[in-house]
């Protein structure tokens, strides 16, 4: 079965008739061209996505994905590769590049001119790509190419556009450029490059599977060369994605270790720790936290508070196996116990309430 999938992928899917192939060919010729409609929709979708990112609104960002036509020339690139049509491939690649420049240029300009430059959670979500993004893009490319070829399932194309998420990363690239933050721009560019390479490679496979083939010996050579190049591009982006994935996994493991230490070693009747953040730096880790001290001996004694935090820091160094710097916001507080022992109320001291005269 595995050999059948590798050598004869088309045997598992229904082949297109000659008329259907001719229809798809005509659509790909149109999709490869960046006309006025394409350029306008790119600008509009980039504008929607940008303000959705600034408002931290996933609903608005999804709307931008539905408007964006950027997947069309990407599919045409994959189709051009399968057919060995270098002219079509180049035209589609140029159209894709035009869409990229329009989206990035518009958002960079808007970011530079407007005073609103907040880094929201939706922006940060597109600056931490990993291997899961690669798999999502590959599956999206397969689904998109199949939906283009099989009109019976073409209604799923909007869902594919949402899954692929092409314009929002470009808007984050423009945001990073306009804000002068190259880290944001480069990380978002890596996410977009991952999506682009994966969608092209996946569409190559799907177009081949439904029956499209190179039309001549020369086109077969072009097909092989461009396919190898596309696979190499996917392998190339896999390297930083793997590093990011390992980094994220290590971060999750360290955070779990830190939380475990704090839950085990800190007596809840003495202190409570919240807002834990673990950040890896070049020579160790920085652990941020908020500490509420309840014990009367600690509430008014700063030296005792510092000694308690230092004891926590030493235990954390053993947990994460490296140097640890603790940034703690220490808040003296009282713990009030009512009839229900699970109900705790912190009253931060000193509690100053200004007198109000009627």
C-alpha cells in the first residue's frame, strides 16, 4: 500500500476528465495574473487584517483571510510546476510577489504613520512559528488544490483560506518593519515562507494525483527541477521551525518545573505566588512572579521577604538546571479565613482609603 501511494498517488483519487482538466487549466491561467481585482483585494484584505491585529480580534482577521486572493497564484505556481510550464510558473510567482509587496508595504506605511503600534496577542501569535504550522500549511495546500479540481467540494475553499492564513503574517511583517522591530518582522516572515513553500509543494502532489502531467520531455525536466527546488525550500524552513519547536517545548517544560516547585515548596498559609513567567536568556533564566506574603513575621520585614525569595530562587535553579534570576513583585497581604475555608480574600497592606467629606 505504501509503495502504491508513493509511486501511483493518482490511483487513490478519481482522475479528471479532459474537459475538467481544460477547465482547471483555464482557471490557473487566470489565477496566475495579478490584475486590478487581485491587487485591490490584497490591499483591502491587508487593511482588514492589520486593524484586526491591532484590535486583537480573531473574527476580523478571519474576515481578512476570506477576502485575500493570495492562495490563487500559489496554486497556479504548483500547477505550472506539474505541467512543466515555466511561463505560467513565473507569471504566478511574480503575482505572488506583487501581493506580498502590496500587503507588507501598506501595513508598514500605516504602522509608521499611525500612533497606534501596540503589540497584541494576535500579533505575537504570528511571531512564534513551529512545525505545527508547517503541517497545517501542507494539509491546507492539499485541501485547496483538491477543492479547486473537484467542483463538488469547492464550497470548502473559504475554510482552506482561513486555515492557510497568508495575509495576517504579511501584515505582521509590515508591522515589524514600520515599528522598526526586525525580530517581529523576521519571525512573521518565516511563518509566511513556511505557508508559501508548503502550499506549493502540497498542490504539486495533489495536481499530480488527480491526473495532471508534463506535456513534453522538456516540461518533464522542468517539472523535476522545480519540484526538487520546492522540496528543498520546505526542508530549508524546517530547520528554524524545528529549533523554535524545541525551544517552545523546553520553555513549557521549564515552566511546568517552576510551577511544580512553587506548588510543593511554598506553604499557601505563608505566601501565594501568581503571574509566573519563565524567560530563557543567554546565560540562564529569568523567572518573573508576584508574591503575596501572608505570614505576620514577613509582612513588615523586608529582609525576611528577600531571604524567602532567595530561598525560592535557589530551589528554582535546581529545577531548571541553570542560573536563575528572580524578578518578584512582593506584596504584603493578609489572609482572611471565613466559614468556608476554601474562600480566601487578600487585603493588600497598607490599605489606604482617603476620607471623603460629604
